[in-house]
């Protein structure tokens, strides 16, 4: 099985990134992800070199060319098994969009924690453990012309930080460049809504198994769509947060109109009763809002 390794890391997603792996639709392959720069480097034997290497956020493990992908198509990324490496961390630098430094009189301050991950659990300290809920924070295709740092998210995907991008999910993205040029990274062992620490969740590394498909892109496909066994949803990344919500809601209404025999007005009224929505991260340059609906309400 082919694997996109951490030998070549990209900190920006763009159409000029050199291809490091070629895959066919329907082929299973793996991506080995790189742990983001953080306090784990302080005692790493190769920490100085790695600190220089990890010059930006959310390194993508190479650039993956999908055979047959052309602009106007939809790339569906199927997320399979995720295996986690044994070290993770979280860090709050003292202020971010979720918590400015003015909290009370002294502020929360800068804090970090390195954790051990084993047997599907995260060991926070001697008394507290968490069941791991691994996810992929970054899944993006190349924009048509731009080269964009991997801290950003947008219509091309990118830095989602949506917990639903995990084993069993599909991410649907509009192809903008020949080969799609898929970039994957920013694995988390777990993440709470808002991603309030800034570095995670628990930032992690590991291996994720993927498979891709190609279909004609629906005319209404603008923002990334996420689908699993129970829900369909649209994720939008914008600032202010209200605009991200509006884009995601619009995208979900249009998906229901396209594929589930709803009229636009009926879809909107129905979502008024059954919509599930939340801001999954409030700390990136653009905030992420996910609007989703259970498939049982689409019949």
C-alpha cells in the first residue's frame, strides 16, 4: 500500500506544490502525519533541527495527485482507520480568539501539557484519562491559483478542525486544479468544540488510511460537505463567525435541494426544527461552523 510520508512537508497548499504521491480513484493509501511544533520538542534529541523544519502550522504530508481529477469534479475523501502515535500535546499561548488575555485581572496565562497516548486512551495526569477520539484537522485540495498557508480554511477545505472528519466519514471537495492535489495533516487525538487552546485539542501524529472517489461536482457545491453513516453536513470557514454559520446553512439547504428532493423553502423550514449546528473552532484566522442534519430527517 502506498503511503504519503513526512519526508516532504508542505506548510502551504497550492497548485505549484510538487507531487509526492499519485493515487487512483478507489485505491486505498495511507498518510503519515507530522506532529505540530510544540513543547514536545524541548526534550527531543533532534529538537533543534525539527524546530527549524516545522516552520509553520499544520504540515501536510506531501502533495497527493489523484489520477483523472480535473476542475469541475468533486473529490470525495473516505476516511478509514486512524492510528495514533504515543505522544501528544496541547498548548495555550496566553491569548487567542476564544480567550483574549483580559480574562479577569490576570488572564489565564500561557500553559501547555504533554500527554501519553496508548491503547486508545489519553493520559492527562495520574488521575485523569480520556478516551481518544482521533480526527483529521486538515484536508484540502489546491486552490486554482493561490498558495495559502495551512492555518487557513476555506472553500478548498484546509484547516477545518471538525471532529466529524474521522473514521467512517467522507469529505466532499470541489476540484480546482488538475490532479486535485490533496493535502492532509493536523491529526488530533481529541478536540473539544471551539478548539479553545489553539494548539488542539490534543495535537497528535499517526497514520490515517484514505480512499478517494471522483464524481461530477454539483453546481451548488461551494463549501466542503461532510457525510457519515448518520448525518450530512456542510462546514464553512469565515470571519466573523456569523458568516461561517450562514455559509454552512446555505450549503446544507442547497445539498438537500439537490440530492434529497426538498424544495428550497421546505428544506429551510424543516431545518428550523432539526438542524444541528456549532462552531468547531474559534481560534484560526477563519472560524469554522458546521451545520448538519441527521439522515433520518431526510427521508
